[in-house]
C-alpha cells in the first residue's frame, strides 16, 4: 500500500520535497486511500522535519 511506502521512504520524501523542490501528487478514486496517504505524509514529515 502506498501509505506504507511513504512511511518507509519518509527521509527520502522529506529530502526531495524540501531540498530538491519535489512535488507529491495523489491521484485515483480509492475510497480511503487519499486520506490514509495524507495521514502518512503528515506523520512522515512531522518525524523528519522535527
């Protein structure tokens, strides 16, 4: 699941977004996936950005 990959790659995502002007797009219409991914991103960025 994508939210698990976000958690696994939190440091890389943080680096790409903050240091390399990276972007993150969430697409699709899975029922709870966008909410779960947003929650995973918030958690990852809080832990990496602290």
